[in-house]
C-alpha cells in the first residue's frame, strides 16, 4: 500500500540524521509535511494530482516513518532546518510549503526563520503552538488536547502504547474523522507498521515534549508576521480546531496575507477525508507558483 505508482523513495544523511522522503512529478517544488499520527503516506491522495504540474517532495519528519528517531532535535526550529537541509540536497532554493498538523508547526517556524526560502504556505487544520499554550485549560484538554499533556509525560506513554499501537492509532483515526470508517483497515495497517518500528512512538512523543522550546521560540518573534501568502484549510467538524477556535481569525494574527477555507463534513485529516476539496484548493493556491 505504501509503494504507489509514480512515487520514488529516497534517503540521505542531512542535518545530522538519515532522512527519508518520496518524490514525484516535475516542475516547481512543492513540499508536503505530514502531522501526527501519520507519515508521508498521508499525502497519497495529493501527490499524484500535484505531480502533474509540480515536483512534489514529501518527507517523513524527524522521529516519524523511515526517518531517524534521535533522542533530541524535536524543537520546530531544528525540524525546519531538517527541511532546509533537504532543500539544499535537492537543489531547491525556494519552495511552496504545505503542512498538516505537526507539519504546519514545522512550516510556521520555517516561514519565520527562512522567509527567503518560502514562496507560499498552507497550514492545514492547525492552531499555532503559541496560541494553544495561551488558551490551554481543562475545557480545551477535554475538547481534544488531552494527549498533548499525556505525550509530554516522560517514558510512560511509550510503556503503555508498546504492543498496542493499532489500538492507540485507530482511536485517533476514528475519533478525529467525520466518517469514523474513512480509513480502511489496510490503510491503518500501513501507519501501524510505521509506528511499530523501534523508537517510533518515542519519536512522536518527543515531538510533543518539545512544546516548551517551541513556545519559547514562538514568543521570541510573536510580533513578526509571516510575510508570504498563507492559505489555512480546516475541517469544520473537528472538535479541537474548527469547533474550538475561529481559525481564520487566529491565522490573521500570524500572517499578513491569509485566506481561509473551512471544509464541511470533515474532521482533522482533511487531505485524507476530503481530498476533492483539498486538491482543488491546493491547485488554486499554487496556480501561479512557477519556481
């Protein structure tokens, strides 16, 4: 299932870790950054469509999939630098960047740290880390952010999840989707195999445990808006984003040029649940991206 037509797999040691990514197509570069609990495979419904016009690059983030899972480096500045190292390796001076969930957090830091390397940015179903930190309370935890706290506990999540990866992951895929049966058992199995790899659960936990560093970085330049055009897309029916925040208003506080598209009958995994809408909006937003 993870070997799809037209997609090529690659690995190289970049920014001190072995990174894995897939590529497809030719043209101006478009990078796709996945979130939790996914891998590059979460973009399988976008890659063939975008590859008709663009060079698509979809990496596994640090700690995920077939990329290394080191003990450190999960602050979003370092993870953004992983992307810069990949760009340099591939000879891409400037990119269009699409990030979902954790990938949008990496993309947000990338857009602030490396404005000269990004032409436009899509933040998919994401509330920025600093905003969550400023608004987090018991009610918000109950609304969907409880696992931020859980994964932040040292060692315990890994011990409890070990051997139960399928149960753990399936909870999110079903509860985060408008249609609980959106993913087939075969698709879920692809993700389960990835998260059963040694260090994989710890890698995703370390991503969340970097929150104090991420918030500190975000507070340093909170008053500096993202300069490139931003498209934010979200599922109207996800309790922790579309039903908890005014998403467009939040992102208007993050960037100078923002357009927002809510997707009805859609949960958190927008690109998987409503690829028709997501692909249409991506193609429109990228229509004049010529590298």
